[in-house]
């Protein structure tokens, strides 16, 4: 079969980049309606790319030999660095993933529950009945504290405050387009618009490198149970540990991926539950609710980007080598042939599990997000804490639209909900085993 690209929008690259960045659901939705499951886009400074919701293509991208198809995360380098697991070539990626995975699975996860519960109580217990709460900043403070304590092992409250301010400063208009117009964030004398971003990034790097050095020198290192302490001591099959720059980039990745995205998902969850009260609040239903939130309002709308190194058939097309194939998670999650009434909030659709290769809020295959289990656990514990204390209602009628916030699609109103304290607090559900949070 001849190698050729499918048709797609013929708008100018800059116009496509703006639509992709600020109107993703509308832009890709109209393109799917016109061109079908697979279409070509030309976005800003990115190479020509193919967007698809073809489930067979998704399956092959995620289950094929990961050493054959390069990932397409090079454009994240300004955010996460040269040594991040997100930007490593496939063979190095797999070796690094083995070092990073243990703290995020099994019994380790259950150890985070009490910390999340305590931090959630600190954020929620002081709220007044009838108050309108903006959940996005509340969840950001909470999820960042989880990471600073559970991942970085930072006990110094002042240092945690400094890091919070830095990460807040890094979410700005430049990071909205960094992935799609990489020239905008290039560090160069002729690009003064990036000065503030890179100054903040330099401060972050200095703080993290200082904390890594202090961790290496900690006489109680072997007794610590935070992720950084484990990574400092981890060794690969050749006995090699991670260098300071490698650790720094992995910490930036973990904080970036596990802070903003999880907070955004919690904010969407509160807004959705306020408009669609849950039929049940038991553990199984809450687990299904978390999945439905992630399906309906995935914080990151694409599941993967792979630069194919060999001809790649998708539907009736054969994509030439070198083209970036982008998996449209938002499109899959809103496909009525997979999820009937896709705009309806129906947690019961996940009580029996998720359809294969069609539930991708964390990507899939060898590059599936390392923190997926922790993110779902955080969502469930925080939403449970919220529902135990309050009944939720929308502060105004109508649907909440999305806006671009960094790399995520966040609720435009910050996830505002009106909280009314329950006269009789709901009985807390028993915490599910950590393994249950991974399903």
C-alpha cells in the first residue's frame, strides 16, 4: 500500500496551533466529524502529525515492540529536562522505568493514604457551610504537599512554601503553548519573552539539586521511606545509580505530572459530582467515579505521541516513517460507539472495568504514566473526604467549560462548588487496598 497521509484541516499552522492549544475538544471533534477517526494536522512548530482514535492502531502503538517506535516527547524537554524518563530513548526509558516503578505500586501506595487523608482534612475542615470553594487551588496545594512530603521527603515547611511558589509561577501563558510551538520557549538571547520562565526554572533546579545533595548526605537515608530516598539508593543491573542531574529531571517530571494533572482531575471531579450527585458512595462506586471523571474530563487530552520509524498502517492509510502519530484520548473517551451517551456523567459504566485500549487518561503501553495508581488513589481519598464532610452543589447553573492551564485542560471557573456541611457526617468508607486503586 502506498505511503500517504490522510486529509486534515487546511488552516495555517499558527491557526491550527491556537485551536489545538485553546479549543482542543472543538478542533479535534470537528476534524473527526469531517475526516473520520484519523486525520493530519500541522501544528505550529511541530512536524506534520497524524491524529487518530483508531483502536487497532492504538493497540499496535501500545503493544508493539517499544524499541521500534520512538516516543514523541522531545518537545517536553524545556519542562522536564534532558534526563527525564519522558524524553529518554526507548531502551534507556525501559531501564529507567524499572528503577522508578517500585515506589508507586503495591504496599507502598497504601502508605500514602494516611498522609493524603491528613492533608485533605487540613484543607477541608476549616471551610464554612454554604461557602463557595474553588477546588483547583485547594487541590493544587494538597497534591503538591503530597508530592513534596511523599516523593521528596521534605520536612522543612519553609522549603515547601518556596517550591509551591516556584511551581505556581511556572504555570503561565508560555507553558500553554510550549508543547506545540517549541520555538516560543527556546532559551536564547533573542528570545527575551522566556526570561522569567527560565529564571524560575533555574531557581527550581538549584533548590532540587541542593535537596538531592542533602538527601545523599543524610545519615538516616536508609530509614527514610520517601521516593527520593529510594531513588538515591536504587541501582540498575550494572550497579549504576542515578546522577544528580538525572534525579533532578525525574523529580521535576514527578512533580509536574503528579501535581497539576491530579489537582485538575480533583477539581473536575468536584464540579461534576456537584452537578450529578452520586447514587452511592461506597468504595467500588467511588473507584468507578474516579474513572468516569478521568474519561469525561481527562486533564491531558492526548494519550501518546509516537514518531514511527517504519511504515505504519492506520485504517486505509499507511503513514510514512518519521511522522508523529498522536493518540487522541479525548476523542476515544467521547466516542459514542464505545461509551454510549458520552457527554453523560455515568460512573456505573466502569463498575465492570474499562474497555481495552479506549480508557487512556494515563497513556498506555511501556510509556503509561508511572504515577497513575497514585493519582487515582489521591482522587479517591480526597473526593471521599469531601463527600464525608459536605453536600456539593454548583454555585451557578450550567455546564463548566474547559480552559488551557499549562499542559492540562482545567475547569474554566477553577472547579467552584458550594459546600454545605452534612448535619450527620457520612460514615467513612474503609480505605481500599492499594491494589484496588490500580485497576
